[in-house]
RNA sequence: GCGCCCGUAGCUCAGCGGAUAGAGCAAUUGACUACGGAUCAAUAGGCCGGGGGUUCAAAUCCCUCCGGGCGCACCA
């Protein structure tokens, strides 16, 4: 019996009770019949607070109503006992066969288990990382990469058609500063006042000098700077892409800001705003009257020097997303850019393109504090102090880094202690989860070595033998997987998956230590092996959505 | 000053309307000559930042104050 089936049955019982009371105005939907997993095992497999919710509108005592509903629930097939507890909770326990059915479902559905239809057919654009190619990708960007990529995988698992997109900012002041810094390094000049420092600048400059086929020394400084700009961003971007790839993160679309300028999107957007009367000239600049759309002050769109601020290209960029047919667009970005949200949405509204008001969605994540030797490392490209993705892959490892970064809620500031991550990487919960998976694999290997077999079909028929407390707890965890995945997708919170997998691994390790799996009794052994296989499958499916591997041996 | 986010065990974090607030690390103590101890079991550790409210029920929702982070550019 699946949670949804129980929920539907419960609804019928509640409807019956309402009918008996001649209550016709009160309609109860499937969502109102709240089923929850009690934290305490003594409260059964499932609990409902529906009696407490209905007591008031029905002008009755919650306990009385609960007792009445409990009578109806007792007759549901697969429910073995029902109790009323506390102020009116209805606690239900399933019989062993009904509970064991989850293992059968998982083994039969395999890789498909947990896939849902929450976002079936929905085209989703997920933009993340989008770091400027002015330096190596650092810890903040790695957090985006881990979270964004997992989110993309989760969306896909619940039916979404996902495009992972990277907005490549190869235009504007930051890039100029980067180019000037490279040039200065080449010429042996000190780093410009507002430029970037760090060893990587010298490295990139060297690579440009080596790679450039013409005679750098004989061209003008302007031309030199242009060379360093073009080749520098290419090299830097290549490095970023390569380290992300090694981290298991690849994008479907790399959108270059330059295309917006060259393709005329920016110009068209500004004309459309002008025609609609949303812009004005003042102090030599062109302004957007964003206060008409909820912003707290008007914004400059075109600077007095003729260049655009980032704002207009951003809006034009989102217009292309809309025009590319993404009913859902989600941008992941650092909390330090949160003020762009109002502006981008305001700009899109002003264009009158029938774009919904709350479009696009944002996932903001708080900043990462890096600790090393007990002290905070101030991250700064300019000062050249940072921890790069490459460092993390080399020193901590992909799986541990990904798990650590995705296991936290995005809106909590997190502290990344390099020494801890490196020296105690074995304490990372990811190994605990992977170990659970490897243990099941080991059991299956053991079978052969002991000359035992595993009759899967018999195991599926014997699931009612799984009656121990360990087994019951493990099955409860397993059955939570689909609903947990939906919740993670709905709330844009992949950390729920990371937490879940740890809980599942805990339930498995406890079982493994508490009961022998490879027992002499064929029926019991087959049934237990099926439960282990189900666990292995869910661990595998879940880890895959985190971009973490599920090893057979460790 | 205004806006967004966060204050939960010594540390890092879950829980976000339900029944005794959870986990990992750190501390203390145990476990089968073993299906891999990268494990398990147990003890100890909390006025869930303070104060008001809403509710049958608040760590969770609302208000307020106090702490911390991040924004508030003709930077991105």
C-alpha cells in the first residue's frame, strides 16, 4: 500500500463521517486529509490530525471524532491497527505484507523508482554559476554548481525538461579590468589600481604570449589589450568549463552576453521601453522608471559615457529565455546580487510581453565563509586569495565536496573549513552513505562465495516475513523517497535529498548490525536480500541525483 | 536609515504548525574470533537569541527588540 492509496482510503472514511452528520457544505480534499510519519515509532506507521482539524467546523470534540474515524479506518485493507492518542491523533499501523510491498515496488521499478510527474512536460531553464571569466571559479561558485546541478537532476527526475544554462559575461568593465591586468603583467607593470592580482594572471598572460602567433611587441597598446581581452577570457573560460566538467557539472547552453549586443536585443529592448514611455534622459544618462514597477529608485540603463549598465542586457537576456519557451526560469545566484531581482522583473513587466509578474524564479544562496588554520580566508580575486574548484577537487574530492555543499539549506551562510574537509574527509556523511551502498554489494558478493543463491521472486513473495523493528524502520524510510523528491523539487531545496540519504543509510546500518542478512532459512534470506536490494537501489538513485557515485567497494 | 537572509547541543547543521526538539563531530562507555568496525548500541549535553501576540497546538506563523551576514552605484 502506497501513501497515496492510504490517503485516498482515509478520505473515503472521512467523507462517510461527514455524510452521517448531514454535513454538505464542508468539502474535504485529498490534501486536507493530512497523513504524516510520526517521529516516534510507538505512534505507528502513519498518523493523521484530521480529527483535530475538523473538530472546530463540526463543533465536536476532537477525540470523539477521532474514535469514530478510527472505527472506519480499521476496516481498510492492509491496516492492522488503529489507535487514538493525545488530543486526537489517529495512529495507524500497517500489517507486514502491506508495509513490505514497498520493497517489491522498488525492486521492480529499479532506476525508475522515485521518478514522478510533478513537472511533467514543463520546460525549465535553470541558470547557475555564471561566474565572470576574470578568474578561476572559487568556493562560492562551487556551491552554486553543486546545488544547481543537483536541482537540475531532481527536476528531470520529476518530469521536467531542463536546460542548464551559463550566462557568460564577456562584456563590460570587469572584463576590461581583467584585460588591463593581463597586459600589465605582460609589460612588467604593477597591477592596475582596480585590477586583479594573483598568480593566475601571470600564468594566463604567459599562455597568451606563447599562444599568440603574431608579433605582440610591434602593435599598439590598444591592440595588445584587445588581444589579451579576447584570448584571456577564452582561456579563463576554458579553465572554468574544464574544472566544472571534472566536478561533474556540464551545461546545455553557454549564453554569451556579446550576442545580446551584436544581435540587437539590447537595442530593441531599449526602443520598446522608450516607446512605452518608461524611460527618460537626465544628467546625461538614460534612466528606466523602475519605480513604476515597485523598485525603490529609478535605474540608469545607459551611462553618460554611452555604455550600458548590466541591467538592460540582463533584461534583454531574460526576454530571450521567455521567447525560447521556458514557462519556468530559475536563476541561482548569490545573496550579494539579490537586488537585481526586483529590477529584472520590473524591466520585463515594462516590456508588456505578457510575462507573469513573478517570472523568473530565484534561488538565492548566502555567502560561504572559508576557514583555514582557524582563520577566515577573505576571498578576493583582486588580492589573489581564494580557494578554487580545482583545489577542492584535488584536496577534498568531488563526492565529499558536492555532498557537503548540497547538504545545507541555501539560505544559511555556511562555513567551509578547509583543514577539516581535508583531514577528516572520512567523516563526511557522504562516505557513510556510500558505505551503506557498498555493504549491500558486498553481501551480494558474499552470496556466491558461500555457495548460496538469491531467488528474487521467492523473496518478493516472502516480504511479509520482514517484521523486525529494524526492517519496519528501513521500509518506512524507503517509502518516503518519492514524496521527499517531490518536496525537494517543489521547494527548490536539494538539501532535503542529502539529508534523506543519510537517514536512509542510518536505517540500513542499524539493520545490518542488528540482524544477520545471510541466514540459513531460504525464505527469510531471500526476503531480506530483496529489502537490501531495494535499499541499494534507492541509495543509487538518490546519490545519482546529487552527482555522487555509488561505489560497489570502498 | 531602508530591504533580503540567518540566530536551535561545545562545534557544523537538520526540523519550519502537531504528540518527549534531532543528526554528525567533539566527550564518556560498551558491542559479536564478524554478512567489510569508513559500522552499531548507550550516556551526557538545549528556557530552539529576548519579549509580546495568533492557535486546541508555535523552534515553526505575525509584531517588536537584540545580535550577525549581504545589498542599497552612471560595478556585475
